[in-house]
C-alpha cells in the first residue's frame, strides 16, 4: 500500500500538488482522474521519486520512502510508466525489456570482464522473460527494431512492458492507453485484471477514458488544480457535480482550470 | 633503402595509431556506450604518461624518482593514477548533463596539465623527463626494437578491445546504453545511474592513462608538449566520431583511418605548400581535420562502422 500524507510539490511559485493525502490500497486498482494540469503526473513523479516533495511524506507499506532515490524505490517493488514515452531509443525493443529487468550479477562490472560464467543463468532468465513480454504485447514484428523507430502507440506498449519486467508489487500507469488500438486495449485491461487478481499486484492508473476507468478501477480519486476533489467508486464520482464541473467548466472552477 | 625507410615509416605509423586506437576505445566506453562527454582526455592521458615515466626511469635529481621499475609496472601505475583522477573528477561532475560535463572536464583536465607543467620538482616542468625505457630494452637494438614495441602496443590494443567488447556485450553495457538513451527511465527501472557513470568514467580514464604511458615509452622522452589537448583530446574525438561512436571496431578503425589522413596531410602540406607557408602548415592541417569532422557529422553521422546491438545470447524461449 502507498500512503500519501499531506504531499505538496511546488515548482517555483506554482503549487502543482497541494496538500494531497490518500491511500493506494494493496491488491486494488485505483484510478486517478482529473482535467489537464490537475497535478496527476506530478504526483506520480513524487511517488516514484523523480521530483522532490516540498512537504509531506510518501509511505510504502508503512515505511517512509520520501527521501529515497527513484532506483531505491524501484528496488522495493515500485514500477511506473511515463506519459511521454521514455524509450531507450538506440536499444532494440527486446533489449529495452531486458534492460528493465533486475540483473545484479550481469550488472557487476568485474563479472562481465573476468567471470562471465557467473551471469549466464540470470541472463537466460532475463531473455526468456523479455521474449514473453514481447509476445504478450504483440511486438514480435518489431522485436529487433530500435525503440526510437517505433510508433507512438508501440512506445506506450514498451513503457508497459518495461514496468512489467520489473516483477513489481505496485505499478503506476500514466495514460498507458492513449494511442493504442481497441483490441489490444481490451487485452491490456484483461492483463491488468489478471495480474491484479492472480498476483495481487497493486495498480494506480491515470486515464482520461472514463469508461475504461469504470471498467477497471474499483476505486477512483479525482484531482483538480493540485488538490483531491473527491474519491469513491467509479459510478459515484461520475455522478458527482464537482467532477462534471472540473471537467467541463462552469461553476466554481470556471476560468481557473 | 627506399623500401626499408617506407617500412619503418609504417612501423612508427602503426605504433602511433595503435595508441590512438586505445584512446578511441576508452572514449567509446565513456561517450559511445555511456554518453559521458569527456572533453578532458588530455588530462588523464598526461597523468598516465607522467606516472609511467616517473615509475620506470632511472633515479634522477631533476624529477621525482625515477624508480627504475619495469615498464609493465609503470603502465599499471598509469592506469591506477589516471583511474583515480577520473574517480575524483567523476565524484564532482558525473551528475552533470553531457554539455556541462564537457565544460567541467575541459577545465579539470587543463588544471591537471598545468599542475604537471608547474610541479617542477615532480615532473621537471617544461624541460621534461628523459631516458624513459621501452619494454624489452637491451634484448634487441635499433629498428628491431621498434618492431618489438609495435607488437607490445598492439597486444595492449587487443587487450583493450577484448575488455571493451566484454563491457559492451553484457548486461552491464546494456544498462549503460539504456542510461545513455534515457536517464529517467533507467532510474525508474531500478538502475543506480550514478554508480554506472562513476564506473564508466573510471574505466575509460584508466585506459586513457595506459595510452599516455605508452606514448612516454614510445618517444623515450616526455614533456608537456606531448599532452596538448589538440593532439590528444580533439583528434581522438574526431577519430571516434568518424570511426563509429558506440562500436569498438569503429573506434579502432577511426584511430587508424584518421591518423593515416593526419599523417598524409603532413606530407601534403610540406610538399605542396610554398616555403613561406610551411611554418603555418600545422594550422592548415587542423583546418583540414576540422573540415573532415564537419563532413563526417553532416554525411555519416553514425560513422564508418555504426553502433549495433550485440547478438542476443539465448535463442528461442
């Protein structure tokens, strides 16, 4: 479980995230929605450690991880994807997945120069997992292509695949579905559900498609202007007047969004 | 007689280009695989050159030591001291983004070189260190010794190539290339970016130090003039870009090819230019190399032998 305890993130004078507190409960799929500029991605960056919080705490299974570096948080089982694809552009698709895996023996510089037999078993397992990920995401045809040459949608799939290669406990998915065809979208939704029920993986996903969010998430948090507006089941928040206002303007939030 | 002259011109050409090939391999680890813009090659090269010279020369009152050690000991000292210098620089600036690292590394390398020039009691300043031995000195004389030294240099080129290749074709190298391509994503994938960069910088600088040591043994005399950034830093960058950044074979090819062009421009400028221009010929050669770099960057941006992903070790599922 991730707990956010009065988290704020400021960039200069701009309060991107303002005093946000909520839990991402274990074994659940939590949706994070809100209009553009609501602070959703910044909040993800703060949870994963890519931007420092100005105040407040981030807790993972009760332990304070606010001061940990991103790679240390990743080692604790936290994985995230990026809204704007961050592919390893000159690596092949297969290599992107392999590079995302944990490979402590093969990443030891003395092993790779002097004791090469030590990491072969690990490397074989990494290769097998990467090939499975390629097949699952239907990237077989571009498996050996440099990731920089992929289409926008394919890069999104690459993001998802790399997160799954981490064998994580908690996955933060930032608009993973934008630009992906409908058949594959349904397949990804099924996979998320399967990982959630089968392996008890915890997900938190930012998505703009409310139908998709309703289908997947048992628990939705709505953000607007850096603050939590409301939370509840998908059906509840869709009926909430304030959510409609925040998305479509009018009333309290007019002119400020 | 003409032919033996040509032959030994070729020998000295291959010695010098072998040393450049080692420098290119080292820069390829740092820039080609790691994306670290080291613009201070000359500084680490100088540390290695002076370390090996001081370790291997006979005792002298003009400079520190010498300690009269065998050449391989000198080269190990060169690698260790240049690697330590690299570690210190990396500790300070490895968090910097590539262009800022370039500026910082130029500055620090120049500081290293100036310290060497001015620390007269250690290095004998601008007068330099004389009487630097070669490996196997006394076994053979004259030009046969050049041949032996050529073999020695290319054994080290081969060793540097094997190390570079193992680094490249490994999970370590893959992670390094991933960090080069996207730092934030590498961090999100649990990679300790600072640790990889530190290792990369130290390994590259240590190999640059060995190249510096070899240069000292090649000329048997070492003065600050041998560590000019133009001939060490700038030319090595041209070589790696032309040969193929990210590819170890490209790095060696770039060292050989650009050194061949550089040597030929010397013949050209000396033969073709009017006598009153000869004194300025070195500047014209630099201009020619600069033009060549422009051409390479415009037309062959990935170099003669472009970067390629290593083969996947395990097939099937």
